[in-house]
């Protein structure tokens, strides 16, 4: 069984970050190990948020694992609470590099053209350094623009988006995947666009765009976690991306249908059987 380390916050309420990564990676049949970067009473879209930064604890946890000889097949990072944490994670990856773990980075920084509250203006530059040493990165458009220090715009053509991905790979990432993309003139579709620097291949996949009156929280974390779980199950990246798009769309659809839906996170729990079924079907085939 593959062992995946996921490094991100625990938002005690809010259905995001470790709260979705652990169950989804487990559902894929992989061992999910967690390193919390911060404990938040709830994610940052809430009004009253108590936050404890765990930067100082992260290094001690890494050292304890080193003393135990614990290594990971995959390291997946999400919300990091500041630049210092990026340094700590990078130093850990230097030590891990001997064990050839796959590095999957979701450069969680913002959405809809705005960075989340609490990040210093140098944070995107530091995040870009972590992306540069990754096998797969999965930014949304806000994050891709921040990583490249480009002004945010929504009117990019597909060619221009591919150029952004090429530039992200030029900085070092092996595969760059832009999330939250709709094909031109198809607002009813939502999915991903991928560039692979090893062969120059472009791949895209679009599922149903579940249109809602309010923005959905945590869907990026659900998508990234599903992709990591599928990769840990042995799926090729393009198949893992397609399954994760479909699963995320179903999570949103389950939420939209639920009479008791919460504003702060979608109903990934209801859609988990779909994900497990498809992971199992893949395992049965190979
Ligand atoms: O879903 C991304 C995310 C993760 N962690 C925290 C957040 C957010 C988005 O707002 O606030 C703490």
C-alpha cells in the first residue's frame, strides 16, 4: 500500500484541506499520513477564525519521522500558512529526495483573482520555488498568475493558457495542470488543462459545470486529493485528472441537490462511492 503524506491545515469546521484529503486518499486505498500546517477553528471564509500556526512543530515532526526511518511514496502539499513553512517543507523534500517520492503541489493561495487573507506579498514567489521542484502542480488561474507574477485576467485564450502552463514548467515543474477551466464558449463545462514538459503533450478534460448562486468552498482540495489518491492507486495522470474532474462535479451536484446543504463546503461524502467504484474498476482491470 502506498503511503501518502499530505501537508496542509486542519480547518476544524469547513470541509476543506486535511478534512477532505484524509478521507479521499483513504478511500483510494492508500495510507494517508498528515502533517497539519495550522489548526483553524474554521476555514478563512468564516468571519470569526481562531488560528494556531504550527510552523515550529513541523520541523520537530519531520525529525521524529526521520528518527523512525519513515518515508513516503508521495508528498502532497496544500494550504501552507506562510513562507517559513515553504522553507521547512523544501528542506524535508531535500532529505526525502533519496527515496524518490512523487511531489504533488496544490499551490493554495487564492481564487477569483484575489489571494486568501493573511498571505505576505512575497508568498507567491516562495510558492513558485516549491512548484519548481514538483512532479505535478495544480494551480487555478488566480494561483497560476500569482506564481508567474502576471496580472489576473479571465480572457485568456486556450493558446495563452497553454503558454502559462509552459512557463510554469519552464520554471521546473514536470507537469502543470490548470484547474477551473471552461472551453471557449462553453460555460456549462468545467475542467482542467494540462501541459507535460517531458513530451510537450497537452491534455484537457471537462465535466459538467454545476452552476451555483454562491461560490463553492473546498472543491480545489477535493479535486487535488482525488487526483493524489488515484495516482497512489497506480492510475496514469490523465486518467486520474479525468476521474477527479468527474468526482468533483458530482460532489458539487450532490451539494446542490441536498436540502440541508451548508454554505461552507460541498457534499463530497455523498459522492465518495462513485470515486471508490472507479478506483476499484481501475485496480480490477490491471
Ligand atoms: O480550500 C482551500 C483552503 C484551505 N485551507 C484554508 C482555507 C482555504 C480556503 O479558503 O481558508 C485555511
